[in-house]
């Protein structure tokens, strides 16, 4: 049996799998639209909605945790929420 992460005989790294997943289409066009958030903010917002922590996001995107923290603050400010829990609830409710 071929492992899930192996395609055409070439194994994908976990980082590649995560990168391909998080760069997919926007989850919700309203607050995560191109007009409201930058491309990097949309990627990080998608990760937050998947329940990823700052360190996981930073590692997957090859950036520092402080960079993720800054983007997260900007996302919360633009979407008018105070924390990740409220951010996630906002999208579950819609």
C-alpha cells in the first residue's frame, strides 16, 4: 500500500502538505476577502481556523512566531475580534 503522502513515487514533506493545504481557496469571503486581509494574513487566518498554534504556523511558513503574532493581531483588528476563540466562533456561527 502506498503511503498517503506519496504521489507518483515521490514523498511529500509534511511542510509541503501543510503549505498546499493552507494556500487553498478562502474559507469565508466576507471577513477574509482580499479587500480586508493581506495574502499572508489570509493564510494565517486559515491556519487559526484549523486550530493551529503560533509555533506550528511559524514553522510551516518558515517565519518567526513574532511575525505570526503580528499578523494575528492585524487579523483580529480587521475582523473586530479580541482572540482566536472568538475568531473561530465567528466563523462557526456563519
